[in-house]
């Protein structure tokens, strides 16, 4: 269906963004964007531009961001849009870097913020008459929306700006009429944008009239899940293909069941997501550990199930700001079900609290490169489930797969991965695709699908006039005259072409291939065209990057992190030996490269920096207190007073002045065991950590030069063996006779080095400069 949604809008160049019942459109063509959440007010403004470039390099095309009311009007009538709260500057940077922006306006946001983002004064004045059509609540909402509209004036799509849509409210279970009231109010205040969305999970009722596109999500595990005995059972659901969009686990500690939903209305809207778990925040009582494949397998399963907008929450972590009156984190004390860290909002995201690149950043980029080059082909294709499906969420023996197809062409999606519980190998797999005019057996002979594998196979894909009947390799991207695929680890790659579309002397089947940078073959089409195909390994694909730089689209291969900044390439790594990259096609660089298959590799390295860390224990911790609970029996996190009994360590980082050259960031790594850790700069709390078995990292750049002059103080509380919290079984530490654990095993510093390469220029190593002129670079 098309034309029925109250959506759509053109920019001054006449380019329209719109939607039909299946997919979004850009300039009248199918569009499958990738959206990542990054909260501007939870990150230093002088580093926004660098982080946006990292998001773009990771394949993000739309930046979603909450506008937390309490961050901007903590004190009634005193709005603050400066510094880290400068929404306008953030959106302008999105535009500068070619990224769309999608503000999530609230007024209630959640996002693990205090009061869900509501200022304390608002709750005092409105009581329970919030999130509904009631006064004086709507008057205050109008004032808040008015302030946001001032920030975004001239930046909407219709003005030539990057704001292509807005989300109103979040997880609203009130009357659907309230959502319509908010939209009417927003439009009256100038929010005239192509797209309007609302969260649709947990049986939320979508207002009639096609005024909103409902958006969905799905997480491998959740800090909000009831119980502490194991990972969230319903998290298994995320690893199965299916046509149901709702995830009943999202926010189920706050939301009430709305009865049996009528999902037939969803056929009117494209399947869009805004909260595919890019990780998971830890709460005091539940501390799930999320790995890269946990995230990427869910993302692939959502695409295979029909998602036509991939939206991640969070894609970039951050830090709760400290307010003038209170802390800004969700807590039991503010009436919410969970105690969250006071500062830390890392979320185990692909890009962390201090901009750390995680392995999930690489794993997701593989899919994003595919969506960039094949998304317009994929978007119109509906999802189709196989005749034989898993019988329940406990079924680990039936292969999980689906297809997206119009009956002639499409893509097969296979997932044999699941969080926590490993799935078995599947032997002798051969899929039968019953198409309109033929039945395809894929592959030509049965193969093994190994455990922990997930992949996309194309069928009847046009490659330059040559019809690829199928491949048991995953499309990655297209660059120059070459189609790039990769072979999923443990899977035999086979390419089969339609002989009727090939020249008489062209080979039609390729198998027993050895993937790598030199695995290149060509097919010649009967029309005189054809295709060149490069087949990489899965490991190589996870270190691939694609960007338009130095006059052309180019494919890069690098273990380091890459940032593309106009005509400049920045190579960033904690390992000095990794400041190297390979690129195809070869660029016009003054430096000399060497052949690496079809790539040209440019060597680079840096001298390891001598940075000393001195740390010592100043005070042992008192015996661990029993874990506190409230009147309802809910577990409570330690408060400020409890840290009077914490173990105390002093940390000094010694950095010679000449060692700062070429350093982009300094990561302090605290390998410890305990319950809760806090880091102070003088008397100021700068970060905290609920122990969950991973090294605690703090980026020091934003705290320099003070942190280098004064050092840090760490306070750590012991973890009790009988603590009623959830940690994965392999993350519990060893306990002594006392039944408690506390230790600092090691503290180190890892500098992230940077190497800059420009076209027709020799590479230089230097301190990466923040883009904002407001403050001088530090650290």
C-alpha cells in the first residue's frame, strides 16, 4: 500500500523522503537506512564531530538522539542549551558530516535517565497527571517543545537540514489520543518533518489515522528482566526468524500488558526498528555480559524477518551528567525499578562511553556495508518463513533460516548462533527455494552450517548482466568494477551462474575456493559486460571499511580504526604495529605501497609510548555489608555513605610531554574484582562501574591536564558471595573464607595512537585535534 500514511516531505532540492506499507523511500527509490543512538548531552561537545565520523565509518546513516528534558531545564524556567547540551550544534555537525538526524523529543524518554527525563519540579507540580492530556502538563510540554523547535529552526529536512523525522514520547501506554495530541502540538510548533514514529512494542496501541510508524526493538538480555537466576528466557526469541515484530521483553518492568494485541494493523506500516540492542547496560541487580556476536546475530535476524530500518540502542555509549541539584541516573530512590550507575552509561555499545571501538563495531559494519550497497534491492522484498520451523524457543536442532524474496530473486538468511547457549553444527544442509518459475536447490550438494555461524546468501542476483543463481557466500559491497563477497567461517563457498546469461567461454560454477585478498575471478555476460568478484575471509570482512575518499569509492582493509575526514584518513590503534592499511583501488598517495592481492598495502607504525602508572592501596575495605533491600524486597545499590567503608587506591599516570605527540586518547584500564567501583578526580566523581567481569576503562583525555597532575582516587566495595544479583556463571570471581571478593589485580594505561594520511601527502603522526574551537585540545 502507498499513499495512505500521513508521511513525506521534500527538501529544497525536491528530494522526497516518504514511506509505504513495506519500506521507506528516498528520492522515490527504496531506502533501507541504518540508525544509531548517540546522546549528545552524555558526551563532551568538543569530541562530537570525531565520534560522528566514527559512526559514519561504521555504516550509520541516521543519528538518533534523545532530548532529555531534565538535562535542559533541571531548574524550572532555566533552559540550558550550551556546551554538551547544545542540540543545535550537534545537529549542525550531523549535517556537516552527511548524516541524517532523528531527534527523540519525549517529553518522557526513559533512557535510564532520572525520572525518565522529567525534571523533578515537573513531577512535583503535575503529580500523576503526566503523559496524558492534562493540564498543566501540556502547557509545560508546549514550552519544552517550543525550546526544542528554536534549537532546530532551519535544520529540518524541508529547510535543507538533516532532521528527517521525530519520535514523540516513548513506550506510551496511555490513550492513543495522547500521541495524537503530542503530534498536533509538535506540528503547531514547526516540527514539519517527513517521518513521525512511536515505539510500538509490548502491545502498544497505534493511533488510527496512519499518523505514526510504529518502531520496534529486541535485546539478547535486559537489565530490567525479573529474577537473577539466569539470562532472560525471552532473549532467545531474538535469535529466531519470524513475522511478529513485537518484543515483549523490552521495558516489561515498567509497562503493563495490554491484552491480546490486534497485529493486523501493522500490515499498514513498514517494519522499522529503533532499539535493536547495540549492547546492554548493567544495573545493580542484573549485570548481563554482551558479546559482539550476541548483537550482530540479532541484527541479522531482524533483517531476515523483514526489518527495513535498522535502528540500534545504544550505538554509542556515554556518561550521565551531574546535575546542579541531583544526579541524573535512574534509581530506586526515584521510583524506578533499577539502580543504575551514577555516571557510567557505556551500554557495552559498539562505541563505548569514551569512544572505544568494540568488536561489535566491526561485526555490525559487515552488515551495514551490505545494506548500503544492496539495501535498495532488499527493501521491497517481503520476508518468507520456511515450511519447517523450530517448534519452540527451546528447539536447538531445527535450522533457523528465512528468505526475503519477491518470488523470483532474493536473499537467504541463516542464523545458527544464540547468546549464552551454543547451538549445534548442522550437517548435510541443502535448502529448497520454490520460486515462481523454478525450484532451486542451494547449494548443489549438502554442506555443513557450523555452530555460531550466521550469514546471508543471495539468489538470482544480477551481477553486471551475469545472473548469479546463488552463492553460499555473503555479499559485502561493491567497489569500482568489483563485487566483494566473504566466505562465512567454516562454510564452503560456491558460486553458480545462469549459463544463459553468460558468454559461451565463461565458467558458470566456482567452488573449492580459497578466500583471501588474491581470490579474484571474473564472469563474462552474454551482453559483453560481466563482473569481477573478490572473495574474502570472514575475518578480513570484519576489518573492511568502505568510503568515498581521494576521488573514488575505495575498500580498506585494516585492523586499526579508520576515520574518513574529507580528503584525510586517520588510522587509530592502541597497537603501534597496526597503524597500517590496505586499499583497493590504489589511491594517489605519495607514499609507496606493496601489493596485497588486489589491494595495495601501506605500512605504518609508531614508537610505543612510555607511560608509567603508579598505584597503591591507601586503605583496605571494611567487611562487606549485607546487600540492602527496600520494603518490597528489591535489591538496592550502595549509596554515597557506603563508600566510607570502601577500599581506597591512589593512581598516578606519568606521561612525558614528548610522549603526547601522536596520542589520540589514553585509556586507563582497571582490572579489579569487587561489587562497585568509583573513580574520583579530587572530590569529583568522574566514573563508576558495577563489576561484571570485564576490565573497567576510563578515557583520560577529557579530564586532562588535571588528571595527569593530580591523579585519580579509586574506591571499591567488596562483592559478597551471597549477593542476590545476576552475573553470568563464568563471571563470578573466586571467594575466600570470608565469602567476599575485592582486589585490584592490575592498572595499566593504553594510549590510542593516531596516524593521518592525506592524498598526495606523506603521513604524519600528531595529536588529533578536537573540531570545536571553543576549547583547546587536552590530553
